[in-house]
């Protein structure tokens, strides 16, 4: 039996008013957040680290012989201990060459620990149970900034035998929490700072203006101003110029009324739809139904009469059944909010993939007042 089912169809009809339409006044969407959750201090960004290393202790799941650089790295390491072995005579399956990556904060000092990720660059099947040998990590300037080592945590497992295998999660990437020790700390900033610039993680004119207003209200002086949607400049008061950390400790907890853009985020691969709480609709009517095509194949045996000279054959008997669901229509008034939209779509019995089609149709009809982001 074969079954082919078409996707559910959606019709979005935007209603038109024949008389003058009065647009209702709506309150700006707000969400209160701390300043530290909205901005970062400009000029104090983390730096990426990267290094090449070896993972050992694998259970015959490491790089094969065609991955030359892993065996070459092993022989080079052994030569440091006085063991000279030609690379072309080495055949091991319990090592894997990896690239180790991490990120160092500008405020971390020598001896601090950072998390690192080791990713296989050869043909290893799994890093399960492996241990990373000491690996120097270099920053953008090429200098060694940290040293990483330790057992890998891959968050999964794999196994098998006799031609069968099972795997849970991704096995060729592992993480070492606190696996790197900072060897060279970034240079400390100057003791006296006259001006600070805050970079907004989500640039927005309204949010930038509210950040400046909140800082000025706290300091009691117009020291902060919004330069653009993504940055706010602060002239450090004389009292705090030699104690900027004390000023930042007080500013980071300031509550800010943020303004969020209305968005609908769609992931068609997984059928996930996330509708922001500030999404509103114009006047619209949505009709929803489904069409199902079912093809059934039954095999019959054709038996010829005795002594007729015919052959017994299998004859397929195919039946096609087409069913169309009853379409239902739900109307939504001007200024409909997320709660009403969710209730209406649940009334229609829409699945996540149906909602994706409905949202896209409403956007095309001009009734959806939100930005659609497709992942």
C-alpha cells in the first residue's frame, strides 16, 4: 500500500473596509531587562583561540592509516622522548588529530580556566573515551595564550558489532569544561578612563535612547547619549574615573524597558514556529482545509484454466481514493494579538507546518504585522 498526502492548503483573504478606517492606538511593546543583558562594553571583546592536538585512548575508532598527519604528529611527539619510529611503519587506530578551539575574555588572567572544544579533522569514527594531550592554543596575534588538555565529553555514545551499529548524538566533536589554563593574560586597560561606549547586542533606536535615559537618571547628569541604534556613549563622571569597575557594578543592574521588533521565526526543516508576543494582525479571514490522496495496490493471482497452456501471473489491482477535508474559516479583527491567533489556529486544528503556511500567506496578504525570519 502506498500513500501520498499533499500538504494542507491555506487561503488568507485580507478584508477591505469600504469606509474610513480608524487605526487604534496601541501601547509600545516593552520588556524590562538589566543593562548587562542588553549591552557589551566596546573595546573589551573576547578573542578566539585555536590549536592543533592529538586525542589518545580511543577504542579503535581513531584515524585510519590514510590520515597521514595524525601518525606524523605521533612520531614527532615520540621523538621528544627518545623514541625514533618511522611514520610509514606506524599503524595505530586509537589516536585522532583534532583542532582545539576556545575563547578568552579580556579580563581573564594567568591561571584562569576556559572551556575548549576538540573537533576531529581526520577520518576518526568517534572520540568517545579519548583524552586530549597538552595542546597550545594561540590567539589572533600568533602567541600562545592557553594550554589545553584533559578527557573529552561528547554527550553521546556509539557501539556495534557484526555489521550492526548504534550511535547517539555527534561523536567526532568533544568538549572539555575548564580544559585550558590561561598562560598569557591580555594587557590590562589604563587605570583612568574618561569615556565608555556600550554596544547593544540588538541594535534599536528606542532601546538605545532608553539606555541613555536610564543611565542619566541614575547619575543625575546628562552624561550618556545614544550615538546610533547600536551604541551609547557615556562620559565617565570625575568621581568614577579611577574606579570604573565600581561604576559598572552599579550600572549593570539598571532596569531598562526594551523595545522588541515583532518577529515570527520559522524553521521549516523541523516544523518549528516561534511567534513573538508583540505580533499583531490586521483584519483578515483564514480558511483551512486538507486534501488527501490514498493509493492502494493489491496483488491478485491470475490462474489460467487447466491444460490451457497459460501461465500463472501476479496482477496488480490499484485503487485511488481522493478525499478533501471540509474547509473552515476563522476571521480575525484589527489588532489581533498572539493569544487570539494561537486560539484561532488551534480551532482550525492546524499543525506546526500548517501554521508556517498560514503565517506566510498572511504576510503575503499584508495582514501580518511582523518580520518573518526563516532559519
